[in-house]
């Protein structure tokens, strides 16, 4: 199949099958996303993060855990150590590269845990309404009443320090906005004609929610999740900075900033380099989220 024929097949106004229609819609979405320069910058940053995490063993020239305390302590950036070394003689570039694995693990697991919970709570609340809606939304309001970092601090303090407990704490505090968004989307479609037609055909509430309501809510929730990734990274870094996230000697970026803050005046690179890494990754997720919103949210399209 030639390139021109493939493009014509994808962009046809009269698809011959459901698969062709879905492929065409995905291709149009990609073209729209590709035309957004900032979104592509964000996508490149996220792709670089993923590749860095996958090929950390190749990209990191030194061991991220073991350093040379006697001979390479607090060295400035140079060709030998691109981003310098820390107070224990460890190569900062190597620690940032391996720290990308922890960052990617945190955002992935939080998204996998929190997104389905938020979708489930929001769609059930919006579809059934009444007492179910009142109970679920009041529980959601309780979580939303506290700043996410403060609530995550409370949970991780109860669970104990560690990267696993930090992921659980962040996930517990991340689902309420998705539930609110899914509920709002569900309220707009639960009385639609196609929902009524499905009910008349004898479909169960579970089938309607899973087969019709959730897919229509998914695009808005995906946009919100992508935009929230920056906040999740900052919360994880905040927990690491306070000593409640990843524990030493793990190369977690927030913990690296905490270790380098006492040298910020004379040896600025120790804390600055992981801070720049957090900034770039958070910026990448924000750019990508804005681009996805323009592509996937029909209300944002002109």
C-alpha cells in the first residue's frame, strides 16, 4: 500500500468499516497534534524521558549509587562529569538518568491506579444520581478540601516513608478531580436519546456505563491526567525532598535537591541540575496536555 493511497484511505469521508473509521479519526488527531509546535516539544521531552529510563544503563557513565568520596567530591561540571558530582562523589548526570526511571514509574502507576478509580466513581455517581451521587460526591469533596501535597503527606506519614507508599499516597489523593470531571460529562449524556434507546433494548446499567458512558468521558479524563502529570511529579519530588518518598541512596530527583540544598551557594549544580530535570519534564507534560486538549476536546476546537 503506497503512502498516497494510505493517506487517502485514512482521510476518506466514507469509511468502509468501523476499523477504517477509527484509524482515520486517529490519523486526523495525530495531524492536528503534529501541527501544534508546543505539543510536539512536550511529546519530544516525554519521549526523551522514556528513552532515558529504558537506556539508563547505556547513557549513565557511572554508578548512581557508589561514588569516589576522596577524589571526586563536589566537582563542578566538566567533560568527565557533565553535570558535576555531589557531596559523596557520585556523578549527578548518572543519578538523574537513573532517577528518570523512578519518575516514570511514579507517573505511570499513579495514572494506572487513580484514573480508573476516578472514572468509576464519577460515571456511577453521574449515571445513578440521587443518594448514590450525594454519598460519592461528598466523599470526593472531603478529599478535594485539602491540598494534594498536604493530604499526601498525611497518608505517607501513616504508611511510612518509601517510594511504594508515596505512590499509594499520591494515587489516593489524585482520583477526586477525575471523578468530578467524569460526573460532569456523565450528567450531560445520561439523558441522551442513544442512552434511552440502549435502555429500551434491555441493556444493564453496568453495560451502559462501561460501553457507552465511559468511552465518552475518557478523552476529557485523559487530557486532565496528562495535565496533572506535572503536579504529580512535583508532589513526588516534594515527598522525596522531605524524606518521605524514595529513600537514600535511590537517585530520586526531589531527594537529590534535598541533599544538595546545603551546598546551594558554593556548589550550585548539586541541587540545580535535578531541579532543571523536574522543570523540563513537568513543562513537557503541560505542553503535551495542552495539545491533547486542543485535539481531543471538541469544545476547544474552533
